[in-house]
C-alpha cells in the first residue's frame, strides 16, 4: 500500500467518512463561486466598480488595518485601526447588550410569568413590542440618543430584551402546574419554586429565545449601525458603499456572515442541544 | 383560504376576546400604557421633540390621512412586501424541494446556503445599492434575498422529515419518481412550507422597512425616517405603531390561521 492511500485511510478513520464527504461536497460550490469570481477579473465581464478583484478584498483587510500602531491601540478602539475597531465595536455592542439584556429579560419574564393573570395582561404588550422591535425603533432612537453608540446599543438591547421577556414568560406559563404545586406541598418556599421549577422548566424556551434574539439582534444591529451609527461593521459597509469602495463592502459583508456563523455554530447550537438534553421536559403528566 | 374554518374561529375568538372578561384586561392595558405615556410626555421639557403625547400622535394621523399620504405609504409598503415575498417563496420552495430530494445535492449546497443566509438581507444592501442604485429594484432584491433562505431551509427539513415508508410504499406499488414527488414529497412538506412562509414573510417585513429607510423609496419605513429628519416625532411614533399593528394583524389573523389550517389538513401525524 502506498503512502498516499495509507494517509487517506488514516484521515478517513480519524474524521469519519461522512463528515469528510460532506466537507468536500460542501466546498465545491464555494470553489466554483471563487473561480467564477476570479474569471470575471480575467475576462472583465462586469466592471470592477461592481465586482472587486478577489485579491483586492483580501488586501482591503490589511489596508484598513495598516495605520494601526499596535495591539494596545487596537484594543483601545483607536480610529487608526479601522478594521479591528469596526469589528470590536460591533462585537462589543452585542456582548454589552447581551450582558444587560439577557438577565433583565429573563428575570422580568419569569417574574411576569409567575402570576397567570398578570402574564395574560402582559402578553399583548410582549406581542406588540416584538412586532415593532428592531429596525422600526431606529428613527426614534436617533431622536432620543443622537447618532452613535447609544442608539445602536439601544436597538440591540430592545430586540434582545423583548424577545427574552416574551420567551421566558411563555416558557414559565407552559410549565405544568403539578410541579409547582408539588414543591409547595412539600413545604418549599416561593424562591424554591423559582429556582427549582420555573427556571429549569423555562430553560429550553429561554435558550431558543436566546438563539432567536441573536439572529434578529445581529440583523437589527447592522441596520442600526448603517443608519444611526458612527462605527461598527454596518457603518463600515454603508460608508464604503457611498464612497464606491466595493472591495471594503465585500470584505465587511463576509466578516459579518462569518461572525454570525461562528457564534451560531459554536456557541448557540451546542448550548441549545445541551439545554434540551439536560433540562427538557420529555415526560409530561396527563 | 381566507374564509376557512380556522379563520372564522379565530375571528369569533377575537370577537369573544373583546366582549368577555379578557376585553377588560386588554382595555386596561391599553389605557394604562396611554396614561403612562401621557404622563411621561407631560413631564418632559420638550415633548414635541422627544415623546409627543398620544393626542398629538392621533392628530398627526388625522392630518396625514386627510392629505392622503398615510394610505398611499401603507399601500406601497404592503405592495412591496407582497410582490417581494411572492417571488422569494416561488424561488425558495422549488429550491428546497430539489435539495430535499437528493442528498448529494443537499450536502453540496447546504454550507453555501448557510453562509449566504447568515449574510442578512440588510447587510447585502450596500452592495445592491452600488449595483442598482436607489430604486425599487434594490428593495425587491433585498426582500427576495431575505425571504428566500428561511423558506428554502424549512422546505428542505420538511422533505427530510417525511417517513421513508411512504416513499417505499409508492415505489412498491410501482410509482414513478414524478409520482413520488407529486403524491408524497409535495403534500408531505406542505406544513413546513406553511411554517416557512410565515417565517419568510416575517423576515421580509423587516427587510421592507429597513430597505425603505436606506433606499429612500416612499413607504412606512421612509415615512418614519424622514419624519425624524425634519423633527416630526409624532409621525415617527405613528409610523411605528402602524408597523407594529399591521404586522400583528398580518401574523395573527392571516398567516398563523393559514399555517394551522395547512398543518391540520396535511400534517403527518405519526403513530
């Protein structure tokens, strides 16, 4: 057996045939796309104003980062480090909004779900707030906070908060009352009910709300940065488009997609699976 | 479709909602919100700029209806949503079916679809603007792009979830490939098509609003954006309320009953 075939058998054993097959099949359309993109550059089918060169997009990353003085300047969101500043300020807003919005939304949602009459009253508010959440708030946010950090943070926070609130509330409401009553019968306090029944029972709903809020929030954040921001990836692609620097737009769009894919694939989906496995109520009393 | 039983039930439930004890809840909530809103707006120094009172918003709505602007903006937005999402669905459903039928094709295109789906429609907006300028075409392409992926993904998973025994049954009885598609895969994935359509239209609705703001074409999104520019906050709030209300009506009284109908009629309940 030759070297190459031994190697290939080893790789197949290591990674798994199905995964390898999926990987190679999945890479075919990307390769075709990049080839066509490159051919466009060779044969000039479309103007370079509309489709940039592949190499230009790659280089744009380094050109934007060129004037950066070093790591400390990049962390301090210095204006000279354009690329890292834009990425970090977008990601920072997501983190900040989730740190504030997730606990607040979950806590208020569970609180609202605890009393069924109150949750019935709050349900229409939740439905309404969710249906205008995100993009429609941008003009009002600009009026209130001006253009900048606050507006974009507000939009993201708004989207996350209402989705979490609604999901936590509905999650608590969907728990069978038997559990709550049994804890109370056994002499548990209200707090015991919250920590042992409501929180774990609503967990699957909360986590899927988290995934949804990232999806909607990231979109809303990009739109908010375009319209009412002064930094961030959305701002970058929008201002580059108005200067017809199409290569920067392509770069920004690819980075936006990659960030979202990475968070979804490596944080939220595993979290969701784990939660449903750990906390999901498979057994339901009749 | 519109006059189906579920829809009628929905309407009756809605009617009971307003005539029973629940109505008192809803009215109380609305009054409470209006009261708090009025109080806050009176406490502010410059309410016309930051938070106009509900009365000011109502007056501005009369104004805009009188001028005929509001109906025309509303019609524009809804028209864009309908046309854009019809094209998106018409492309997405067959694409999802093709991917669902053939596993190799699905494995090939799934990663690329995932990649393009996570570029939200709003993010490709700057590129489309460079290509087509600030026109209606731009908004339609953005809507089409946003509504294409959710439906394609749900149809794909719908086709995958059809139990193999139905396909085997048709094969055993000597059915052709076309018959399998027509008699098993298409009806079997109908519930998912309904769910996906609702999802797609939801994303498309947000894309319409954002697209109108960014491309500057007349509509509800454009209305709230320009009103903010000229400091007419009451119109901004009016537009927001309208956007929220029309989505609730669209979702709860049209799309959800339609979805429930489809699932009830075509859903495969496995025993």
